[in-house]
C-alpha cells in the first residue's frame, strides 16, 4: 500500500466520523422534543457504514469507509402521561423520541476519539513523508 493511500483512508474515516457526530448531535438536540402524534415524533438516527474495498488489490483489503446512509431507529417511542400539556392526545399522553441520552453521549465520545485517532494518523503519515523526502538532501 502506498503511503499516499493512508491519506485517502483516513480522510474517508474522518468523513464517516463527522457524519456520526452530526447524527448524534441531532439526536441529542431532539431528545426532549414532544409531539402529539407518533408520525411526527422524532426518531433517533444512526449512520450506516461499509468498508470500501480496494479494487487494485486482489485480496480485497479494506481501503476506507463509506457512509451508506442514515437510518432511523425502530425502537419504540416513549410515551408520558401529561394531561395538562397542550400537545397531549385525547388520553393525556405525549410522544417523546426514542433517544437515549446516555447512549448518545457514549456514541459521541467514541466518534470523537475515532476522529482524533485519524487526525493523528494523518499527522504521523505527513511527518513520515516529509522525513522520507528529506533523506535525499
């Protein structure tokens, strides 16, 4: 593998973790939103990743990360009894998103650490290339 491919691989990982951080931030921002109908209630979202396979290699080694899309969670929505709330249904319940703030924080920390690790990979690769080029002097 070329040392220049490291930049492509880490770059794809940075894009993937950015998508992960953005969906996690969206989930956290909407964790307490209330709706009167289940169709309008926010549902937690997660990115779907897939390995990019290296076409040039015969062994099909991974060469990065693709973000295939964003999917909504199928976990049941939360319902709370709040008869005095203006958005409560005829039975006095409001619908809340299926976002678990503890899981989202863990997901955010994990994505942040992964992003940080890939930045370190980029910096180390850059230093190695710079030192390799300076060997000829």
